[in-house]
C-alpha cells in the first residue's frame, strides 16, 4: 500500500493538471503493446506510415518492455495546462547525471539497455538533445494536428467533472471517484495494490507543503504514482471518457430534431454531451472549423449551449435546455 500523508494545509494546495508531454510519451506504449490500448488502434493505423520518417529506434527505446519510462521525460507540470514546448524545454534542461540514472532505473540493469540507449549514454548531453528532438518531431508529425485536440477535450471534460464532485461532495468522494482503490481517511490518502498484480513497493509520501498534483491520463487503467521522495508528489489516474477516443460521431436518427435544427446542428448538439472545442468538433466531423463556428454560434444564441474559456481555447457544452431537447 502507498499512503499520502497530508498536513493541515496540504489539502488546500492539492490541484489538478494535465500534461501534453506526458500523454505524448505514454502514447509510445501503444507501439509496444497495441492490444493493451484498443481505443488507439484507428490512430495507430494512421500514424504508422508517418513513423518511418522519425527516429523510431530511439522513440521505441524510451519505453521498457514492462512499459516504464524514465522519470525525467515526464516532469510534473508547472501549471494546470502547460504548453508542450515549455515541458519539452524542461526535459532539455535535465542534468545529464539524472538522464543516466533514470534510464538505468527504468531498465533495471545496464545489460538490459537497448543498444541505442547504451551508445547514447556514452555522451549523455548529446543523447539528451537527440531525445528531445525526436520527441518534438513525433509530436509535430503524429499528434499535434488531430490526436491531441481530441485527447485534450477528454482531459478538460474530466477536470470539469472533478471540480463539480469536489464542490458538491467533498474530498473523500473526489478521491474515491478517481479510483476505487483510493481511500481518504484521517488526513491520509491510501492507494492499495490492484488484485492479481505483482507485489508493489510500499511507502509513505509526505506532501509536506509541496502540493499534490492530480493528473488525468487516457493511458492508465488505475491510479499510480512515483515513489521518489526527491520529486514533488503526483497522482496519475484514468481520465473519464477515454474510451470515446475511437468512437465515430453517432448517426442522427431523431427526425424531429433534424427538422427543427437541421442535420449539422442536430449532430453538433448530440456530440456536446461533454464539453468540446471548435477544433475538436471539426476533427470529429471532418469539416472546417469555420463551418463549425457558424453552427455553434446559432446554437449558443438559441440558449442551447454554454461556452467557457481555458486560455485561448473556448469549449462548448449543452445547457439544461439543450439536454432536454436532445431527450
């Protein structure tokens, strides 16, 4: 069992964040074990031809056979919604001794290191630069244009849900909702080992004024953390709605709704059961963002949608009136 120990003020500094870099690096696990991530199969089929132009040997070597990654490639976010480029700059600034130590910890023994890593660690500074360039190229070629907008929508919807749970039901309900194995009791948050898994190391993590960051991901099946007392505490948990990543837009079959709104707006209203941005909706429906914006404006003016801004991104969701109309 892993136990997080809170002092009086630590719960007040607990916060949520998501990381585009973490999701990008976790996505490399799909190349090792596609059967473990069935919701990503359509994306994998699309990107395989693009991978040929990338440093695939190094990208594949970032993930050990047991799906671990070196800790330094997924630093704790410095804010709730960091930019990918800023996080990659953090990775580029990693001390070279940490690069070496983290790869050895990931692969457990020096003999198990893949050849590309073993050769690279002979000059860790140059290897770190190559690694960061390879991850950047992977992001731009395979993720940024269509995959990340959809993933970001799922993560934003999760954060909005968790905020409602915390406001309406409190911290105990919040933590148990992230994973049933999380139990909040007497200023302690405990995480038990999943059944039928290899033994876990037990440990106690003191928050000690450092702030616990809760991070949703579309790649985890259960809550997980890093047992390293030198690192700020994080708890990674499965994002709600991650199974929708591979879903195609549902057909619009309600003829009354189509006659009232027209097929494009009816389809948009049905899709917006969870918040989404214009870009995400455009990708899902394979139309231009401009066309989506025009329909969203009409639905918003009719009182069927709300909109909220997160930085430069505006997300739309159905109002209670929109929900009733869809029912």
